[in-house]
């Protein structure tokens, strides 16, 4: 299991670089940190997407390529990272647990495509908490997914039938239900949800969400958030019994913080593989926190983030390699 602490161990602990630690309580500084993540993602995610595409079934390669045309249209710099994490988690879960690749993987790729038709407002805090947008991106997304899949079928690149596309459409339409207070019902919905939510503890989402929370100056909880409290808040988003908490020793569960998460309830991962992946990332974020990531100067943060992103994407790719071979279809 790799970790991304190279920079933290080698430079931070030498104390030489501690002169200008980042000040995440400062708005300008937060924008600089987000800018660093945008830049690094812009350089690296396309390369990792290529490696992921190599591992996909031929039909899925075509769908992912089509998805890439839409990736930045909502103005979210993290969209390609989300697509990468959700797709690779879904592939790892399906291949490890022998699940329905044919329906789940295209859904994982296309589930948020509706966002490409809905422009987000940059710098307005946690945009994904907007309920209208949560509903709208699914309705628009289901139509766009039909269009894309039918076009690919016409071009002879995929052979998905209408009844299969309908299954995907249903998944797209329900995928954010728990954030709207509606429980998921079917196995497929729950399995897909695991992949979607694996993004939350991933490196890009973690640091972006923490920094964006602090921008919400009207909210007393968010504007005074600390890295440790954020960690506890996120733990209470995924774990509701102490035995499941992957950070046993270093951070006790505080379920009173569950309500501060999107949708306000705790959603433990449903599949074993989904849980393993999320556990791994929580351990990683915890190691980073306790090694002093928030004391790095902005320039050092860039090196840390870049190395961390590499390690994480390698981790996903190696999970897929370790899983069973895909069933042919
Ligand atoms: Fe979504
Ligand atoms: Fe998503």
C-alpha cells in the first residue's frame, strides 16, 4: 500500500521549510491552494485517464472517450478527477465482486454528465449542496445519456439495447437520492453509489471541500472548520459503528457531526471493495493530517499534492489489475 507522505517526511520535518506555512483561514491563500490543485489535475488526470481507458472493455472505451468531450463543460476543474475515481472504483468493485459490469460501468461514467449542461458558479462555496442542481443534473443527464448511447450504437461502437439503457437511465435518475433524503432501493443503485461516493475521501475532493467549506462565511460551523474537525465530520459520513472506523486509534467517531455532511445522514459503503477503497483513502488523509500537511507553505503543498495524486491514481489502477479478469460480453 503506497502512501503520499514523501514530501511531508522529507521536507516538512526538516523544519527548514516551516517559515511560511499556509494560512487556510485566509481567502486569498485558499484560492491559491485551489489553483495549485487545478493546475496539477489539469496536467495529470488526462494521463491517468489514458491508463484507465486501456483497461476498459472495448465498448466502455468508446463511452469514456465520449464522456471526455463533456468533462469541463460545467466549469468544474475536478470533473475529470471525479469521472476517473468513480469509473475506476466501479470497475474495481465489479471485477472483484463479479457484479454487473455491463450496466454499472457505463452508468458510473455518465451519471453526472447532466452537469455539463448546467454551468456552476465558481467560488460560491460548496456548490454541490444546491438541491435544485442535484435534481436538475439528473433529469438533463438522463436525456443526454440516452442521446450519447444511441449515437454510439448507431456508429456500431456499442451494442447496448434500449432495455439496458433504461436500467442506466433509472440509475442516473436516482443516484443522488440519499442527498435528498430518499433511501436507495435496488442493489444496482447501492453498488453504483459506492463508486460515486468514493470520490469524497479522494485527495482532490478532500482538500477542495475543506477549503470551500471555509468560504461559507454565513455558516458558523463551516467558517470555523479546522482540518481535524473536517476529518471527524467526514468519518461520520461513512462510518456509524466504531468497529468499521479505519482510524481506530487516531480518531474516535463523533456521530453528532453527521448532520454537517451532504444530505445530513451517514451512508456506510455497501460493498466490501467499496469500503476497502474508502478506508484506504481515509487512512491516507489521516496520515497527511498528522504529518502536518496544513503547515506546508503553498509551494510545498503543490509538490505534496502532485505526489499524492500520483500515488492515489496508481492505487486505483493497480486495484483494477489485481481484480479478476472482466467477463467477456
Ligand atoms: Fe450527481
Ligand atoms: Fe457523481
